[in-house]
């Protein structure tokens, strides 16, 4: 797993580089102090994951995430920031971040989130997950009016929530169904639309739903 670390605080970057260097099968292939520095680095190194701070000078993490996910959709961006307010979370996820952690996360949590992001999964800090579930519960699922590829209405709902970055537990809480039922819907939907992972499913939602 190849990782680029982006953070304007040198001591934080150094700590993250040291942490990742201790992970089996992981290496840091570059580090940057802001989003503008990160863009050519990502283009040159094509890492599996970019560990991205949000609030930085010159170019912030949201804009950098937007450009990276647009230009390099195979590169996952995992946000690691001090802030867990609704605006920061929403901006990062809309920009294409695959996961969102706060800087009080432990070493094991950061390591697990990096591996999840590299494999196409999403990871959110517990406070972030609660905010997402609460917001989606208030909003409710989008009306399903288009059912391509033999999908059921529930499978479309699940795919849309995957595209928003929710994990299986969060999808279950949003739709008020069991997590095992969510897994069944995911397996059925993936088979129908011919995708292998959540990233491909999110791309399908963007293009077809």
C-alpha cells in the first residue's frame, strides 16, 4: 500500500510518516504541506491512498480532494483532521473523500482506515458516523423512480447510500433493517450490475442512477 501524507504541520506529518512506516506492507511515497503541493505528487506517484488534512494554506484539503478524485479516481482520499463539524464533513464527502477520521484517532484506527480505503471501503470516526446517520435519517432516502438492470427499489437505495460513503452498519441504521439484510442486498445488487467493490458501485450510481 503506497501512501501520500498531506498536512501543513510538520510534526504531524512526521508522526504519520513514522506510523505508516511501521505498518506491514505500507510505505510513504511522498508528503506535502498543502493541497497544491499534493497534486503533482499524486500525479507522479499514483499512491493507493492520500491521507489528507482539511484546513491548510495555499490550497485546502477539500479542493485538493476534489481534484484528486476527479483526475485520479483510482486513488482513495482519507481525511484526517481536527474538525468534525457538519460543514467540514459534508464538504469532504462531496469532494470525494472515502473516509473521515479526526486527529484524536489512535494508531490502530488510522492503520485500519488506511487499509480499508486502499481496498475500496469507507471508514468514519464514530462522531462522524453519528452525524451522517442523523442527517440521513432526517432527510430520508431519495425516492426511487428508476430501476435499471433488474434492481429492486431497496437495492437502489442501498447503492445510493454506498455512493454516499456509508458502511453496512450505517446503511442498516438509515434504512432500519438488519446489517445481514444490507449484505444480502449488496451481494445481489453487485451481481446484477457487474461490479466488484464499493468504488465501482459508487461510479455506477453516478453514471446510471
